[in-house]
C-alpha cells in the first residue's frame, strides 16, 4: 500500500512544477500555457483517482502523456522529464495492481 502514497506524492510534485509559470526554456521546448494546463489537468485527474479507496482505481489509469507531448512537438527538457517520470510511475503502479 506504500506505492499509491509515493505515487500521489510524485503526482503532487509534478502538479507543482506544472502550475509554475513557463520559463523561456520551456517555451523553446514546445510548451504552451494551454498544453501545460491540459497535462496538469490529466495528472490531477489521476491523483484524484488514487484517492479513492482500494487499489482498483490505479488499474483504470491509462496515461498517454508521452504520445500527447510528441504530437505537440515538445522537446526534451525539465517539464517533459517530470511528466514522463510521473507517467512511468503510474504505469508501474497500474501494472502492479493488475497482477495482484
């Protein structure tokens, strides 16, 4: 049961990073305010799902943030790394919940 808390904490940290105003480097890497808000919302929804009781909620998460950022032309950088790390944690928790 420790993993959902760690995951929620990581999601919270990602949300903090995404709530901050974009830096010029972020914009150069393809981030827009709209994309930042949309991805922030997706991560927020995932965090809300994890607040529900029981491990079943994580099994319903299907993050495709990497594909979304690729379609938008986002280049490697600070925010992309944060989002990819969160997606990796969500997928790991989802797969672990499904194998139980």
